[in-house]
């Protein structure tokens, strides 16, 4: 499928050729300048850390309700499962967002290039020697890509060092609140 935005296109108009199927690909034309501006803004401003935040907000708005509506287990198990899910989402989203944000800032700081796309004299540790077809858009894409790669590599360690202990801590706190509620009702664990 090809998406083209008339007169305001950010997308290359060349169709990808996948065998003989390229000629039959569907095409969606968007003629709205506001839609083009929204796509341009999201393209430039939504990096991997914001994607992690969006993913966490979506998970927080849906997954706990799935746990609470599981009729195959008793009420306390549903609530404990929901508490564990919320703890995982909160810790995973907050740590993931913070790490990816920091890595994107590091990438932005250390990928300085001059107006021609060549490495700057300073703060260019992560930039290539020459950025071919240099433009502001390509530089933003490069920063976001390097930041995402650094963030994912860093998250391989922070998942065990920060995320797992934080999840355990939050799960215990939420579970204690649930147990207090059941003790007040006089129900045993």
C-alpha cells in the first residue's frame, strides 16, 4: 500500500517493487494540509522514548481490565494479578522512557554535523564522517535512530538492574494494600 500526500508530501513518491505485485498496490491520497502537518510533526518529534510512553499508556488503559475480568480465578487472585500487571507497566514504562530519553539526548549531543553534513570539530563522536544527502530531516532521523539503538542496548541491562526490582517493590506495595482490604473484611489469604 502506498500513501501519498498531495502537495505536502513527506513520503517518497517512488513505489517499492516487490515482484509483479507493485502495480496492483493500493494508494491512499491525503489532500489535507493539516494531516500533512500532523504527519510531519509526528515524524520529527515522536522518537523511541515517546513511543515507549504511548505503548505504556495504552497498556495501562487495557491490560488491568483484562486481569480484573478473568472469571476463571477468584476475586483476590484477579486483584493481585491486576496489581502485578500495573506494577510491570508502571516500572517498565517509566524506566524505558527515562533510558530512551537520556539516550536520545546523548545522541543529539554527540552527533553534531556542519551545514554540509560533515562531522563537526567537537561533539561528533556518534556521527558518521559524512552524511550523504544531508538535510535537517535526515539528521533528525539519524539522531532518533542512534538514540533508539543506544536505548535498547541500555535497556538490556536496566531491565535487570532497575526494572525487575522496581516491579517487585511495586507489586509488594500494591499486594499489601489488597491484603489489608481482605484482612479488614475478615477473609484469610
